[in-house]
C-alpha cells in the first residue's frame, strides 16, 4: 500500500517535470513510404521553414519510421501573437474594450487555451495569414501525419478527478474545460458540447421523473405525458438557444464566426480583386458547388431505399419466426428477437459507413470556410442519422403495425402462406414498444461499447505491441555501427524518457472528434421527442446513459485522444436546427401515436379524417406553444446579456465623457473587475494571472503553464532546447535519425 | 399667361428668400386657457430655458391666442452636436469608421435630415441627455402645442415635381426623400414607408398581370392562380426583409435601434443604481406592465364580438332585402347592396375609434422606450385592423355562404318566415365575390376620400376662416392704444409676411402620421394573400390605388402636414411580423377557398375530412416553400451587405497594418469614395457637400440649407435675429404680445 502511494506521488512529480520542458507543439513526420533522399529533403525543408519563421525545433525519434518534431515558440513572438489575436477580436466586435498597445506589444495569455490557440495559429496558418504554414496531412506537408499540442497532463488529471467526484457539473467546471480545451475541436465544439450534454441531462430529470410516475400509475399512451414531452422539448430547445448566447458571452466568444479563414483544402478556380479592399478573393463558382451538393440527394434516397428494404426483410423474418413458427419456437423466445437485435447492432456501423461517404461528398463540394464545410457535413450527417435511427421506428409505427397484417401475407413465400390462415395473421401494438426499447435504449448500450470499450482495448493492445517492437528495434540499432552522436540520438535520455513516451503515445492517438457525440445526443433527443410516449421509462434510461457518457467522453478526451487545437466557437453549431426540426416532428408524431395507439379502438382500424384532424391541431398547438415560450423567454431576458450591454454602455459613456480610448478602456477594465459578479466568477480563468492567486488549486495548476515566462523558465528546458544544438542543427539530427532507421529497416528486410 | 408665369417665378423667389431667415425650429405657445400672469410667467420660463441653453429665440404672434417662437441654433453648437451624434453612431456600431476629433470638434451635417435631427435633439432632449428639454404637449410644457422644423419649401416643391413626373421611383428618389425627411416620423417610418410601398407596388405587377390573364382566360378559383398568389406573397415578404437590410446599410442606419432613450412619458416607480455603469436605472415592474397589457384581451374580444354582431345584422338585413323582398325590389337593385355599402363606409371609422382606444391602452402600459411603445401599439392596431378588415370576409366565406341557408331562416322574424319557403332559401357563392369587391376595392376608394379629400377641404376652409378672423383682430388691435413698439410687433413686417403666414399654417397643421398608411398596406396585402383567389382583378385595382396613394401621401406630407422630426429607423418595424402572419394565413385560406368554392360540388355540401387534408397539405407546402425561398435568398446574398463587410474588412486590415485609427479611418474614407459604386450613387446625399457640386439640381437645392454657414449667412437673417433685440428681450416681446392679445379678447368678450 505504501509503495502504491509512493509510486503515485512519483508519477505525479514526473508529469509535472515533463511539462517543464516547455514543448508547445508537436509534429509527427512519417517517412515510411518515402525514399531516403526524399525523406531527408522534405525534413530539411520542414525544419528550415519552422526555424526561418523564428520558432525553435527539436527532434526525437518516434514509433517505427516516424520522427517527433518538438516546437517551442519564443516568448516575445507568442506574446505578440496573443496581443494581435486580441486586437483582431476587438476589431471584429467580439470583445468591446480596445487592447492598448502597438504592433510590438507582448502580453500574457489569460488561459492555456488562448495560449495554445496562438501557438496553433503560428504553426498552421499560411504565411500570408501570419504563420509558418505547416498544415498536417495536406499538400506539401502530407507526410506530417499528426500536429498537436501536448496534453497538460497534471491539469487534466486533476480536472478529471474533480469532475468524477461531482454528480452535477457547475458552470465553474465548464469554465475550466473551456480554459483547458477551448470551445471547439477541429470542426466541433468541446466546451459547448459538455455544456450542452450537462444542460440536457439536467432537463431530462423532468421527463424522467414524470415518465416513471406515468409508467407506474397511468395507463399507457397517456395524453398528459405526451403534452409534457412536447412542451418539455420545445422549452429545452428555446432555453438552450438563449443559454448558448449566455455562455458565449461568459467565454468572450460571441460572434467569433466573423473570423473566417479559407480552408487549406479549398480549391479556387479564379481570383478576383475586391474593388473595395483590394484583396484577392478566391472564387469557386456557386453553381458548380450547388451542382455537387445535389449529388447528396440521390445518395440519401438510395440509402433510404436500401435501409427500408433491409428493415422490411427484418420485419418479414421476424414475422415468419414469431407468427409462423411461433408455436414450435415457444421455448426459445430469444430467437424471435434475433432479427431486431441484429439490426440494432449493425445500425451504428451502417451509419458510420454512410457518414464516411457523406464526408467525402462534403470535401468534394469544396467549401471555402470551415463553417460552411461544417454546416454541409452536419446537414448530411443529420439526414443519414435520421434515416438510420428513425426510419425503422417510423415504419414500425405507421406502416408495419397498422397495415402489416394486411400487407405482409402477400410477401410471404407461398410455401408458408398455406401454414398461416391469413385472417389469423395479426401484429399487435406491443411490437412498437419492443422496437422502441431495443433501438433507443439497447442502442445506447451498444454505442457505449463501440465508443469506449472497443477503442480502449484496441489502443492499449496496439501500444503494447509498438513498445515491444521499438525495444527490439532499439536493441538492433545499438548493435549497428553508428557515430557516437547518432547513438545518443537513438537512445532516449533518462530525464526525457517519460516525456517522450507520452508524446509518442499522443502522436499515434486519434484526434478527438466530438461531432459524433453531438449527433448522438440529437438522435437521443429525437427518440424522446418522437417516441417518448411509447415507453415512458425511456427518459430515465437516457438520463443514466448521459451521466456515464459525459464522464466517459471526458476520460476519452484527455486519456485516449490527441489534444485538440482550441478553435473558438460560439454555439454547438447547426445541430440547433436539427433539434428544432425534431421538436416539430415530435409534436406531430406524438399526436399521431396518441390517436392511433392511445384510443380504445384497434390500431389496424383507424379513421383517417380523425388522425388528420389530430395532427393538424397538434401542429397549430406546436406553433402557438413555441411562439409563447419564445415570447416569455424574451420577456425574462438574460442576465449575461444585460451585464454585457451595461459594460458596453459604460465604455461608450466614458468615451463620450473624455473622447479618449485609453481612459474609457482602462476605467472599464477596472470597474468590470470591481463590480461585475459575472466577471468575478470567471476571474480565475479569464482575468490576468495576478488576480487569480487565490483561485482553486486546480486552476492555479492550469495557469502554471501561462505564468510569465522568461526565455527559459527552467534549467531543464534550457538544456533540452540548447544542449544538442552545440553539436549540430535540428535538420541534421533529423536526417541522421532518418538514415539510421531506414538503414535498420533495409537490414531487417534483406 | 404671361402674368401667371411671373407670379410663379415670384412665388418661387419668395420661398427661397423665406429660407434665408435661418429658422431652425418653431414652437407654438398656446395661452388660450391660461390667466394672463400665468401665461407671461410660463413664457418667461420658456425663453429663459432656451436662451440659457445657448439657443437664439425670436417671437411673433400666431393665429388667435398663440405665439410663434422661432429658434435658431448657433453654428458651433449645432456642428458639435452633429459630431457628437456621429461619434455615438460609431460607438454603437452603426457606422464603422471612427470620426476623428475631440469634444469641441465642429462638423457640417451631410444632409438636411441629419442637421434637423441634431436640432431636434438640442431642443427636445432632457438636460441630462444634452438638450434644452422642451417637450411639447407634456408636463411643464403642455402649453407648447406644436414643435416642428419648418418645411424646406423649395426642395419640397422640386422633389414633388420630380416624383410626379416619374412612373416608377428609383433608389435615388428614395435617397432624396430620406435626405429631406429621415427614415422615421415621430414613431413611424417615412423613407422606409415610401421604399416599402414602392417595392410592394412593383411586386404587385406580377399578380396584377397574371390575375388579369386568369380572369380573362381561366375559370374562376383557378388552382394555378392560388399557387401564384401564395408563392408571390412569401417571396415578397422574404425579399423585403432582405431589402430592408440593404436600405439600412445604404442609409447608414443599420442597428440604430441600439440608441434608445427613455420616453418622457415613462413613469417609473423606483430607481436602481446599475452595478456596472453606476447609472440610475428607472424601473417600472414588468409584472405590472404585463397585467396592464392583459387589459387588451377583453377589449379585443369585446370589439370582435360587437363587430361580429354588427356583421350578422348586416347579413340578415341584406338577406331579408334580397331574398325576401327580392321580387318586389327588383327595380331598385342598388337597395340590395345598401347594408354592405353602409358597412364599407363605416368600417374605417370603427377602426379609427378602436385604434384610438388602443393608443390610450398602450400609453397606460407605460413603456420605457419608443420602440417598445411602437411595438405594443402596432400589435394592437394589427389585431383591430385584422378584426375589422378580415372578419367580415372570413364570416362570409366560411360561415355565411356555406351554412347561411341552414342557419339564417332560424333568425328571421316569424312574420317573415311564412313568406319564404325555407327550402328555397339559398345563398349563392357569388355573395363572397361581391363582399370581397366591396370591402377591398371600394374600401380603398372610400379610404382615399377620407384620407385626402376630406382633410384637404377641412384644412383649407379652416385656414380661410382663421385668416378672416386674424384680419379682423389685427384691425381691432391697431385701433387700440398700444406703445409704438407693441404695434410693430403686432403687424408683420412686409419682408416677413410670407415666412410667417407659412409658419402659422404649418403650426396648425396636424403632424404627419404614417402608421395608418403602413397598416393600410398590410391590410391590402392581407386581402390579396387571403382572398385574392376570389377576384383575380383585385391586384390590378391595388396597383392603381397604390400608384395614386404614393403620390398623394407625399403631397400630404409636404403640403398638408407639419414637417416630421427625422428620427432614424432601420426597418418598417413590427409590421413585418404581421406580413409574415398574413402569408401563413393566406396559404391556409387560399387552399380552403379553392377546396370549397373551386370544386364542382355545391359549397353548402362540403366534406370536412377533405377540407382538412387540403389545409394540412397547404400548411406543410407553405413551410417548405418558405424555407426554400429563404435558403435561395441566403445563397444569393446581398451586394450591399458584401460591400459593407468589405469596407469593414478594409478598416480592420489597415488597422492591423498600422495599429493606428487615423490612418485606417482616413484611407478607408478615401478608398470608399474612390471604389464603391454604392457609395458613389449615394454620394450626392451622404457625402460632404464639396463632393456634390455636380449633383442633380434638386439635390444641390436640398444641400443649400446645409452649406457651411457663417454666423449669419444672409443680411436678412442678421436683421431678423438682431434688430428687435436692440430694444427689448424676446421674453419681454412675447409678454407684450400676450398682454395685447389677451386685452383684445377681453374687450371683445365684454
């Protein structure tokens, strides 16, 4: 026991020491499919570009045929980039107080995510945008297979510990996620995702409790529960839309969408000189893009038809098993559900496959900005998810159960038709409930396995295999004749061992992609809005699932994935429209289900006029409820918006009093700190480091990496970045490594 | 003929000379119901307040017991107010280039409306807001019964002439209206109103031509025409929403809603110190306001019920006349329509009466800002207009025609029941068409009479009567004993005669109110969207009506009304929501009418399920069409928005290059002039005076009043403002006039 604690303490100390090396960014250079002279040429160019831009580079060998290139940004360059980025925020109206200074001002980043965003810009932006122009996996740099910032190991662990000890996350916790990871990951939103899943889960408590009560004490298909679900879903979506604005103000990111840069993948056809700004505008004809976008229609239709056929076959198989062979298989009841279970297991794979095709379609559409690309991709993903997730239930509820007994016998093989007296052939309403449970709830469990358990196992097995191989390779490399210096390059120095093994693991991890997670929540919301009435315990199941999911996702983010670049965002993105669409469809669907299954009459014998009237009334009720709820929310207003407006008003007032920016800005900064309760709450993460000495321990840890940094903060860092350079340049060291590793591989092969 | 021309030339010269007196603002002080010493006290205070604030005042007698108080703003004060107002625009993000200068900078206004807006602020804003605090008809100043800027007579006449010679107004014409009158009148929008009616009329050409074709060549209730109308109305509303944004950019007013000041009528219950700005916030509890707002519901319900009863009685009377006495009255066919005609004539009066009650309700609701007050008032006005305009047609179409033959006989007096064999009692579908024509088209004609002809006659008769009385009064005043100086006060100097007679007429004219006109257009749009299908010639009628209406309204604005203070606005206001609502209801109504009246079956024998299905499908089609049209408009985008964004981008780019406001702003101003075609088009009205020398004659006329003004531009003005002051102060002159007039009146009375 004693030794475990000691080991833990040691481990902790080790992690902290790793961060002392001041590695800002890591590039992974993979030369597996390159000739030796090509590889050395390309590596030379890479290091020359980085060093010419004024960044420090250091090289170590990675797993197999890869080189880890570590990058450090000189403090003045970084501080100036942070300042420029703040000026840009002010120019684009994202922040309202003008940052004082001139073109050479250097400031400290307020949060790790702000710092890393500036690092990200300096490394990846093109030279015209003011960066070194290294874009991984693309064009000239397609052999740079990974480009990431190392995790802030200590802060991560503490944050994970803090989150897992809490039942409900508070705004502070979200602020810390945001401070560490920013609002966005590559295309998708991290902090906003956590805020969303948290808010959604809290909201779920209402239908979960009322659902349980209705399940216990009311008859099935209760109209009251239907109304509760519909109103709840409208309230949630409208509330979230406002909450997003509050959060974007809290995190100072309102309106960051205005800062658009072209995607590097964007291929333009001609350049036009803008008559006002005199800038070259890169044009890709809109009609061509529209034509390419149309391709999605046949694809979606095809997917829909194919899926419908699969479903029909499943239903048929199930009908044959249960209704035809029912008596013979009475002892093996599980066999009856086999087709549905097979369907539930295979649906996520089908979705994944279709989404990957959609991704290629979106790439082909050649969008100019990431926002447009994201919009196109989310729209496609939503359509596909809608088809795979809801089509089975829609077919069951509206076609199979009410009409199946009339339609199905026609499709039965003639050999079987004789076995079933057609008039006896009857599908009961219970069928819908079984289908809903297996697809929505069992689906979540399967998803969890696929999302967490499988990748975890896969990754750890792979990692073990790689270590084993590297150990062999290392031994063999030692035995070969190399210059003394190459040998020291090939062997990790003892003090760097822990750092490098972490970085190697992170370099091979997959980048964190939150889009699937957000889409999963949308689908879950859709199940609840459209079919919650069928099984009132559904929201309870979702609530439990989300509690685990939130923590699982965070564990995955910090332990299993590359650290995402903290791109900013002010919303969870186009999914909001999907949610709104689902509330609308949910109201119609709930009304229809209530009419069809809730009444006393048989579900196979429905009066179409009555059904239509019900749905028509439901739609008007939906529109009226939505307008009312919007009106009420607008009347209530938002404290965050009011505070923001008051702050802006103050700046203006001061300006009109003094006609001077300096006085207006300074006094507002002063008073905002003194007065605003909101800003007080955020102070630990958004204000200057000096103000936050008294903050929570975990936060001061987070800020550790931001502390005003002299050229080298620690002796370890100074040694790490300078020792080797006395003997040779980074490019040369890299070339030696490439040659040594290639030679070994050729040796092994022959 | 010769002499007429001479007279016209003389008149023209006279008008121009009147403008040389440099009267910036006029207040009308009415002391009819004041004791003589109260009147003199109050007038003393008024002049003291004005002069203490640094404005020049001059007094002349008005009609009857009124004094004209003429105000002139010293050039430096005015120029500084214009500058401060521009700085405020920049601070609130309405303009994007920072105006250079400090707290004492003086600039020239770019348009008459900008100048008059600053004059308006200086005279009417409270002392805290930076004005003299003279608010007509309210509190301390409730004896100031009119407060206005004199019309720019010359520019007005030329503009009217220019407009009346054109069939279609171009954007330039609208720019000039905007330059003269601003975007808004008291609460409502002038330039936006003209832009709207112009755009709407142009759009009307589509349904007008297609309607005429359908009327000539197709059978009634054509489905195609129904679809044309519905799609047209959706396209128009969506287009206009975007057009509004374009116009607001063109006129540099985008986002002026942010500049809110409290209404002077706002009565707060407590003051709270804002924790951020330290300003006192005036609070009126929201729940009290909500409770007061609820009062409107019973009022609207009552109005609806009362109106329905009136309608029912009308229908009953008409049914009795035509169906019961039909044969006996066959020779007097007009008698049959008497009830409907009575209804059509009285509806505008009913609407006006209800709106005046609504106005008092809105006042009682105690809104803080003019925007909120306007919203509340327009919402009420829309509900009332909806009830009075559409209820008759809705009742006719959906109740009276289909069910009337079953229902009506029960309401017939028993004495008549015997006369009609119940089964013969039949109302035919033609009834609806007659009702639609009489309410929509005849309604417009009646409206025109009420709006233009009656007020015109009334005003001119009243004016003649006043002149006659003043002449008598003047004669009598002369005969009395007054000091020599009082006598010169009582008699208009020959060179001032023309100016003063104009100002007296303007002071008694009613302020221009455009709200009714906008609402009238909304109602017209509603008729077309909901019942256009009934009578395809309707849009043609509307088109003709609007062509006259636009010119009539402009004539009324410049000849029959006080000049409105040029308050800015960036939209036609909450009417947009009303238009959207009408497109929705129009789609449902058109579908229902097509199903009921368009088929071959009898209208009294309708299948409810079929009707429901039709309306349900129409609603989904409406939603889908709207989304599609929005999507297409968004894809097309707006040139004005793109230009604006490019200009902002340029400012930012320059700023990032130089880190200096001066360079960024100046170069953008430079280049915006050189490059932007949009700005070029606007240049005559929005740019500096120097640039517009080569502009159209009428524009240089408009700018005449803006030309850099030395302390006094003309000798006439200098004499006018200084001559009398050598003898006595303005307050004293006013007191003498009050005493003289009061004494005369007492003399007449006894």
